[in-house]
């Protein structure tokens, strides 16, 4: 099955956190955290429509300036999500610069900024380059069932976690995964092409059966456009469960956090989870409000994720990244075994 989300840990396990999630068939990308993002080429960054920031410690947020520098002057709207206080933090970053000529720029760059409060309130404000990035407060929204937002065929859920300060965990969920049967396409004499995106969209949004779809038909002269009703084409696709990606960084290990993380990440195909310290240094990890690799592996196992990627390694283990990885993986398989024994 060809995945529709391709995730990339931008700076490897020791670098500043940032995960680039490329949603290939929607020609857009999402970013989880805004650490150092200079490794991402501009063509990739320009696809970004949504940015989810766990918290504004510098290693998770300093990349905002790079994003701003690249987007400035373009006609573009970017949604930014973060924890309580996030609107002010973005506002301060924007007001750090001098904008006396910004209204001469061709494109209006817009940041729609949302901050998540533990009671489910979603405060939000708009910053437009045309208005010299002065905050324009919008009416409060409310999060229902942890669902922060949706974009295209995806929804993003979040949990407010404890890192000494509020820190957000995120899960990106695809509504369903749509695959096209190439053999059935051939049998109908249809050609692959961008129209398959419309077909997939019709499937995912439950379009009426008489919805016209502009397809491509093979003929002796090459490929010709043809309009067919959705009912004639829906058999070309197979729907399977969508992908789920979860992202957890900078959290203390305690029952309330563990419960929220397991609920958010449950059954994920891939979990990115911080593993900064070895269990031997657990007192230090707790003092700094972080997980150990063993705790990360245990959480991943209890959340029954299919795959997990430990990252955000502390520089104190620069030559010992393998040890963190091994400890996390051992905890993952060990906890799974213990769970199986307990169930049995
Ligand atoms: Zn932090």
C-alpha cells in the first residue's frame, strides 16, 4: 500500500525537533514543531499550510523566523497552532522586525494563529502583512473530542500535556486510505492522471453517485477526456483504514501524561516520541520534565503503536545514540510481552 503521508524527521535524533509531514495527494505539507528547519529546501517549505508547535522553548520554535523570511511577500495563509500564550509569542516575534515598506509587497502573507487551552477553548487571532502584522482577535472556538482542526482528508487531534508548562501532543489521522486498482482501470480503458485525485476526493467525502468526474480514456489517438458519473468509477478504488501519525515531545512521566499520550497515540502507524535520557539518568530527566528512553518505549507499547521513532536525544549522549535507541526498543518489546502475559 502506498502511504499518502510521508514523514521526515528533519534534523535526525539529536537535532532540534521538527517533523515534516508531506501529504502527497493533496500537494500540501504540515510541520510538527518549528525547530531548526533550514535543512528543508524552499520548495518543500512552500507546501506547508499548517504548523503545529508543541511549546515555545527555543529549540521548538526558533525556525519561525526562517519560515517568515521565506514566505514574506507571497500570497499565502498559514495556520499555526500552539499552547496557551502562543498568540502573544507569535505577535512578539512579528513585532521584533521593522515593517515600514511591507505594504508595498505584492502578496498578503497571513498567519492564522490558534492557542489551545486545557478547558478546550481555542483562542485565535489573524496577523496579516497588509495590516503590518497587528493582531486581529477572532471569536473563540471550542475543541470537540480533542479534534483541533481538519484539512482535506485529515484531522489533527491534540492533548495538553505537562512539561512543567503546557506542551501539546498531536495526532494526524487520515479519514480513510484510498487505493486505485490499476488492473480495473486498464479493463475500463482509462488512463492514470490527475483526475484520480478528484475520484479519491469524491470517495473520501461521500459524494453523491451521480457526481460527474472528468476522467481520461485511452483511444487510438492517445488520451481523451471523458466525463463519467461517480457510480461508474467508485469500483476502481479500495478503501482501507487511514494512516495515523502521532507526535509527542517534552513531557514528564506521570500517570496523567501517560494516560493522555496513550489515548492520543493509540494504534498509530508511526509515533514520534522524545527519548532524551537513559533510565540511569531518570532523576535528571524528571528534573528537566522529560522522558527517559525506557518510559518512551513503554508508552509506545501501551499505546499499541505499530512503529515508533525515538528522537530528541540529549547532547550528553552524542556518541551513545545507539544506547538510547536500544533502551527504547527493549522497553517497547518488553512491555508488549508483559502486556500479553497479563492479558493471558
Ligand atoms: Zn521544552
